[in-house]
C-alpha cells in the first residue's frame, strides 16, 4: 500500500504543477495583451522596438509553457500506466491467494 500512496502523491504533485503552468500562462498572456504606460518611451521607435520584443518574448514563454504542459501530460499518462500495473498486480495476487485458500 505504500507504493500506491506514493503514486497518488506524485499524481497530486503533477496536478498542482498543471495548475501552476496554467496560472503562469495567464500571467504571460496578461503581460502581452495589457498596455503598460511604463513601457512608453520618449521616442516612438524605441517604444515600438520594446513592444515587439515584449510580444516576441511572451510568445517564446507561451511556447515553452505549452511544451512543459505536453511533457506533464506525458508524465501523467505514464503514471496512470504504472498505477494500473500496480493495481493489476495486487488484484492478481489477491485472486491467486483466494484460489489457493479455496483449494
């Protein structure tokens, strides 16, 4: 039972990680989409360059967030496979023991 408890703890951490990624994604989108008066410069060219750079970097961050999200989904899928294997092994052992006791 210790193994299943540890697997459930890992699953809880993965779910929390998914929540953190989603929150971070919303924060990056907010920074990208919301005008910031502090970013306005004296010259229009500098302001335009800063705005383009900000959008580019936000796009890079969103790409990396999506990559991490896909990686987390893969980990979750692998963890579910391991949990199914553990449960299958436990039930097989119980079935074997019950059959042995019946005989």
